[in-house]
C-alpha cells in the first residue's frame, strides 16, 4: 500500500485559516489600540489640576507675579479698601512651593494690584501711583504720581516700557525713561495687560481680548471673555485669561474654553501669574486670602 506525501485540500485550507486568524488577532489589533490611545491623548480637553495652596495669610491678595530671575513669587495684598489710601497694603514673597517666606516684604502701601519686573525693579500699581521697588532690598526707589489716575490696575513690560491700566479712566499708560505717557484711551474697563513675543501688548477690557499696536490702535481677538482680569500670553495664538468672579479660560486661535470655575466655592480668580516651562498657573484667590497653583494641560 502506498501513502501519499502530498497534503490534502482540507489540510491546506485549515493551515490557511489558522494563519489568517493569527495575523488578524495579532499585530493589526495592537496597532489599532495604539492609534486609539494616541487619538485619546490628542483629543483630551484643556484643564487645570490643583497642585498646592498657600496658607490663608495673604489678605485680599489681588495679583501674583513669578519672577524668573530669582525664582520667587510676589503677591500683592490690598488688605484694606481697593481704592482707599489707608497705608495697610503689602507685598509678600513666596517660593514656588507656596511657602510664605516674607509676609510683609514691603508694607505701608495703599491698595497694590498689578506687578511687572523690569531690570532690577518691581513695578507695582497703587491706586494713583506707580511704585518702583528694588528686588534686592524691597525698598521703594521711586514713586510716580499719575495725573488724573483713579484706579490703576494691571502692569506689564516689554523690557523697555512699563505699561499699566486705569480701569476707571479707561486708559493705558506707560513709563519710559522716567516719563509717563498715555498709549490708549476709551478702553472700557481696561484691566489685564501682558506683553507677548515681538513686544506686542495685549489687554482685557469690556469688549474682550485685544491686541494693540505701537500707536494704541487695536484689534479684538476674542469677544467672549469680556471683563477679564489677569492675562497670560503662551504664544501669539494662545492665551489664558481670568475673570475675577472665579473663571479661567484658555483662548486658542480666537476660541475660548473655560478650564476652571470656582464661582460656587466663592473663590476668586484675580490677576493670575504663570511659571513657564512648568505650565503652572498661579491664582490669587482674593477673599480666600491664599494663592492656588494649578498644572495646565492643553
């Protein structure tokens, strides 16, 4: 009797089916899972995750500034009335873990609000004056009285000029070479200011987020986030803006997405600061008397 060594058609079909099942359930499925994971990461919504909160010893803190040159946080405490010349306002110094290093680094101010650093000095708005404070000592080096000022608010610098807003006279002023100038008028309730790349000035007022030119002309980038307070420029198309009542928005390509809402907790989000490189947003909570730090994902 002879035994044939040629495989039958049934055997060939069975082997083919096994290979098809193996390859169909193997690498192809893994690739699909990887693609789904990558898609999930890319499509994740922007958010803020709480990292830490300072001790609640910063009385009605309105503004926080991260200073890259020394790694310190500076916090402006109004303490008294926001427009009262009562001499009880102060500036505190914290580290980037939220530890209060010097509660009254500078004291005897009125109602300090916006802050910006140019060179060796911290510039602070204080109702109707701009203060120039030495970073090394905390001593007030110069006081600029602003004629006609009523409610000076935020401050920003491009390294040459120090810009600052007057919310009630609706003006943007700037200090250059020891002289005060006015950049723009009729900016309804102008508050938050920040300078981006290329020394471009941005601002928040009742009309929304604006981009200014060197002559004070502007274009509106976003008209949804009106009445904004603090402003951060991540790049020329990406911004973070806060509203005092407890809202923070990420604005990308002109579109706003709310990434934090603490209004129900009655925790304010005033003039926010930012630690670049770590994507940390610093929130002065005003009546909660503390600074809260959040990790930004976007």
